[in-house]
């Protein structure tokens, strides 16, 4: 089934119910479906058809979301970019995808100047192109939704680019159809058009997948109007629209829970607050549960598996001491997980290896990257690059990215354990532990921390705090206190950015 049929189905069944809210604008399903069809007609007039790629550079807005379904309707491939990326990043995406059209937010004129796409349209009035909305006003007939097969590409989902240039994961109509059902089953069971979903992350990534579920169930999508992260607006919208679910990452959830506005607005409507993209530290889990109630849901899943690897539902989260601490849950419905050693053999319960997965949610491969495709599959399983183990009951525990592990004096050290212990210090708010080159030991551990706003402490006290809580060889050799830890464009802590910043600071100190 072409995923664009979701919109058509809701327009027939729920025509007058709200589909999308952005600021003071509300579109019902009938209006939303009409806009999707009209945008598809504009794309078609620009020569976009079956299999063509449409690159989109935009902040969250209704046109960004509409462009997803307009592409699906034509059998074209949606290629959304992280709007925080540079023009060079977008240029690489255009080159790799061979995008035929660029739909660019008027706020990014530098990005509009990239070479490659034959056609250029803008979201909002701009000096560099015709606006999509002005062209939509001149359209009459709209194209019918084309037929696609299960393996037809729908979305080129760019990885976060943790090592080298980002790769484009090919998500197909049939694979995404399974993912929609899987997410509805495991993450937000029981969602209907009476629910409402708030978007607090870029639609170009995991939030776009989450909102696809809402369209499948006819629930309205609520966008924030602020151009910057605004906790006051978010909690106000939760109260106003009786929001029942939202998707975010642990860093953003932590900020939402710690914001003073959380106690100033009614958030009792929340049923599911989904977090993914990185492990959530135990201390932050407890605070979220105590503040929001038993509503947080964790899943582990890369873009290549479209989020569908494990789930830890809300009823398995607990603030009590007897909680199953550190797990990211159990295998998703219809998916199979295997922990593999370096030689591909299956590890025993409790033994650390690479987390591998197979099932209908696994992507169709990387776009035009046969070398990466050959490297990421082994024994029929997709290799996540994450290290972890399963317990006797099948619950999965992540010890860190394979790239995060460092070897000091011949011993494998996994930063996750150290970070959990450091966060037990009452003054520590965030922490990143990673290895740095060392002539004597090969690598040594360093810890970068930020402090709670009302706390003051020296690095010596933090070091003494952790000694005795972990083996001595795991204690980082150097501790640094920063005002802020760098984040990726998706709000996740990115250790490559932390490491680069530390290297820059150390270099400045010696010059």
C-alpha cells in the first residue's frame, strides 16, 4: 500500500476532525488532504514522478509534513535534511540522492544555492525561488495516488553521521507499513483520532516516523510555533490540546521535566512520552516518572531499523529500587535480536557483544553504498554497531557504541557504567566519558561534566566520589567541568563533538 493512502482514508472518515495544528492555524483532515494533493500537483508540474528524489531543507512546519505525503502520492522519494546542517551537508545529500527538486525554507538562502537539483521551490516567500504555497494556489486538478510495490523507496533517512559523512537508509513503503503497525502495537497501543500528539523534535528524523503513526490513526499533529526550544510553550500546548503522546530524546525529556512550567500546566492527559536515540540515565528516569507519572516509554532502534529493535513500555518503568535497571527492554513484536561476538558466533546470556537484529523493520540498505551494505550485515542480521548483552529473560542492556569503548592498558572500558556512577553525584547534571590517546596506556579515560545550576564543586571531589564505586582502572584520568556539553542537531549528546571541543581547548591551552 502506498503510505499516502493514510491521508485519504482519514479525509473520508474524519473529514472535519483536526489533522494538524501550528500556532493559530488548524487544518482538518479534508483540508490537509487537499493541500497534500495540491502540493503533489505542483511537484508533478516540476517534472517529479515515480522514483524521483525530493530534497527538503526546512524547520518544522505544515509544508514540511505535507511534502512527505505529496512525495508518497507521486511515488517519489522524500529526502528530508536536518535543518541545522550546513550548506555543505545539504550539498552532500543532494549529490548522493541525485535529488531532482529542492524544497527549501526561506530562512535558509545559503542552502538554496547548492548545486545539483534541477528545480528549486521555497517554503515561505523568498528571493531565491517561487514559494510552494503561491504555486499551490494556481493548481486545479490533483494527481491520483500512484501504485507502488512493497520494496519501492519512500524515504531516504539520513543517519546522524557519527563517523564520516551521513549515509542514506532506504525506507520502503512496505517496510514502513510494518513499522507503523509495530510502533502502534508496542509504543502507543490504543491511540485513536481522539488523541493528540505534540512534536518536540525535527520531523526529518524520528519525530517524522512517530507522526506517521498519528496519521495512520487520525490523531492530530501539534507543532510548536517557537523557532527555538521553549518549555513554556510546550507545556502550554500539552494542556491546551490535551496532548496524549510525544516523541523525544533523553536530553530534551530531561529539560522538559526540569522546567518550572511542568508544574504550572495540566499534563494529566499524557499517556505515552516516548524517548529514544540514546540511553536515559537511571537518575533522569526516576525524575521523569516522579514528575509525569508512569507514562515514559523507551525504545532502542537505529534509523536503519526505523526504531523497531526493543521496547520498555511504561508499565515496566519504575522509580523503585527493585526496577530492572539499565535495560532498554525486550525485542519488538516481529523482530529478532542476537548478540554476536567478533567472529559472528552467538553470545551467551550476560556476555557482551554486538547487538544484531533481523525482521521486517530492517531497511532495504544504504542508497548507492554497496561497501557499507556489505559491512553492516552478517549471518542475515543487521549489525547495529552497539555493544550490549541480554539477560536470561531476554531483556537487552546496552553498554555503549562499539566506537565509544576504549582500551586502556589492555582492558576494555565501557563509558556507560562510569557515566551512570558519576550521575549519582548530586552536583552532576550531564556527563560524557570517552577515551583519548595516551603514550603509556594506549588510551585513557576523560570525563566532561556539567553541574546543576545551583551547585558548585571541584573536579577533585568528583573524582573522589567515583573511586570505590568502580574498579580503579576504570576511573577517568582527567575530569573537566564545562558550562555546556555539545549536542547534535537532533538534541543528542554527540561524543565526537565533545572530543573535538576538548581537543580544541587543550590545543588553545598550549599555544
